C-alpha cells in the first residue's frame, strides 16, 4: 500500500485499511463491489481482444460488401460491451454508503 491515499491509485486498499481498519471489518457490500469490479476488468480485457479481432473481421466484411458478416461481428461487439454497461451500475449500487 502506497500510503498516498485514493488519489495515488491505491484507493481500494486505502479504503479497506484506513476507513474500515482491515478486511475483517469490511461489509458484504464492499466484497460484492470488489468482486463485480474484478469481473468487469476480466470482461474488459476479453472485450479488448475480441473487439479487435471482431473489428478486423467487420472491417474486412465492409470492404467486401458483406452486410450479413458486418452485422454478425457488430452483434458480438455490442453483446460484450452491453454486459459491462449492465454490470457498471450494479457495481456502483452495491458499494453505496446506505448499506451500512
């Protein structure tokens, strides 16, 4: 833990160890928020890989004039991004101060 506070990039550790005085004092809402956040990071990394593969395929299909293939690749991208858009508000709501 860097000790610089939330602005230094170690915000979660700062919150757990300074505000709650250790992981054993953290409520369920923080664990839920952290778990969903980790899932979102994994999905984001997957999106980056799949997005660029799908984007290349979509770009090739556009050049070839194959609108069915363009739609298929666009659907893959939309599905991946849409799932994270749903998880975002759930993450924010799960970590609210009203859970205390």
